[in-house]
C-alpha cells in the first residue's frame, strides 16, 4: 500500500504543477515550495529545538492559534515554526509575528520528511484537526518526537474505519495523543484500538470568544450600517450570492454586507452584477462622497470578516452548496443566529446550533426567506448562539496543561 501512497503523492504534485500554468492558487503552491529547504536553512538554526505547528489552511490556523499563543505566553523562550499546506493559509499568515519561521509544507515523501524534521529539530509537533501524512508522522515516531493532534474530529465514513483502511490506521498509530471534539471521535478511535485520546472540544470556541470579547472598531462599516439592521454574508460562493441577492430585494429596509470567500477581480465583478445597489468596500472607504444610498457593501479584501459580525443582526455562512460550510462560530460568538446551505454534516457546531434553534439549513430561496423570518423575529436566538459558544470554551488551557509535560 505504501507504493500506491507514494505514487498518489507524486501524481498530486504533477497535477498541481500542470494547474499552476493557469490557476493562481496552484501557482502559489508550486512557487512557495521552490527551493524550500534553502528557505528554511536561511531562517532556522538546525541546532535549536522548535515547537512545530502545522496547519492545512487559514481555518486550521485560527483553530490552533489559541494553543500556539498560550504556549508562547507560558514558555516565551520556546521557538516556534509553522508550516502550511495551502496558499490560503500561508499567504495570509506568512508574517505572523510569534513564529520564528513560516513555510509551505513540502510534499509528503520520505526524503522531504527526513530533511524537514532534521532542519526543524522539533521537540514537539502539533497538527490541527486533520492532515495525516505517512512519512512525516513515521519520521517523528522514529525519532521519538511527540506528535499531537488537536481539535481532531472523526466520522464513520473515513477510510481509517473501513476494512481496507489498514495503511491509514497505521498512520494514526504514530500519533502520541489525540485531543478530539466529540464523544463520537473517541468511540471511533477506540473501535480501531486507539486509546490515547482525550475529549477536549474545539479550540475554535476559545478563539472566537476572545475575538467577540475584544471587537475591532471599523468606522467605515459603522457609517455604512447606520441605524439599519444588517445581514452579514460571510465566506460566500456564487451559489450563495445568488440566494442573498434575492433576499436583498425583498428586504430593502436591511443593509447587506457580502464578504466572499474568493476576492479575485472576476468574482467581485460578478457579485457587482448581482447587486446593482451595491458598492465595493475599497470604493466606499476611499470615496470623498460616501454612497450612503448603497444597500449592499461588497468586501473586496481579506481579513475583515471576523470583525464584521459585530455589526450584524443575522449571518449567512457560505460553502454549504459546495464542499462544506465555513466558520459559523465567528458569527455565533457575536450573538448572531446563522443560516447556511445543506452541506454541514462534517461540522459538529453546525449540528448543535440547529438543535438549539440558533441556526437553520436551507436548500433554496423559499427556505432562505422562511429561515430569515424565523430567526429575525425572535431576538433570543442570538443570545442562545452566544451562550452556546461561551459554554464550550476552555479546551485551549486543557491542551496546554497536557503539553507542559513535554516542555
């Protein structure tokens, strides 16, 4: 099975290289790994131990960030190195100040794993939520370097729990300890004879609660909102934006802020066509005469979304008509009930929010209207959402207490 895995890794690299000719993300993926070990050698002293954090992308970074920052606070002398798999994480956080080095993760080959771990000399490796790499995990295991998974979550349909999943179960066996989000994950790991798991919850709750407790003041957003109730649409895709365009027409007394997941010029142009009474944030923020008549503000930058929810009454979270919804907790932490599409089964918090009445899943325009009416006529739903988030905090301190035995 290892030979098949190795072929798949190399094939993946080849496909990304082909796509890089005409795809910006794929191009960043390739360029960012060009001469990667030379980049590492310039920044990292191989004789100095590091705590190695790996994140798949930006969402996992925000998820693991509370653990990283509390570790740095309690052990300021420790040096930290970060790797990202995806450009959407690296390109946004490549200048994060608490890390001594931030790099793309080279593809998972035996040679790359040996070279990277030799360069980082990690005393501890922490992976957030997922990404299980055979060669990296095995090399850490062989060198007796503790490897932790934090905010992990497992589902019955994953390959680890299939009769043909022996190779992937072996990858899990290299993990020193799992901190998981729910009881189902504990039970699933036990079903394959993995006992070294602790129920800790999701560190994202700590992150979003902290963010909501110290909201950024955005004067331009305040001016746009005025006294109107505001609908925040976060991390949207075209299928989401079409639905939001329809509801903006039926609720002219509301203001709408649309923060798309992708902010490429072509996508922003398409959003402008959907919202003829909209204006781009970059235009609104720099214009001498503010267009106060605009009903829709289109966010054409990255980094504002987590602060925008402070100005909303209700939120729509995108991605539910694609591979899966984005972060619902950022909105819930600010006391906003949330709406999202049908693909939310991988997210425990989305299920919980639906169960307690603070969220609704929709599949079409009619259901969006019904969800909007139901959630906005009862202000208590927002309080239920924020109480839910606050009740789930504390996992960061639990994890860091455990990690202290290695430090």
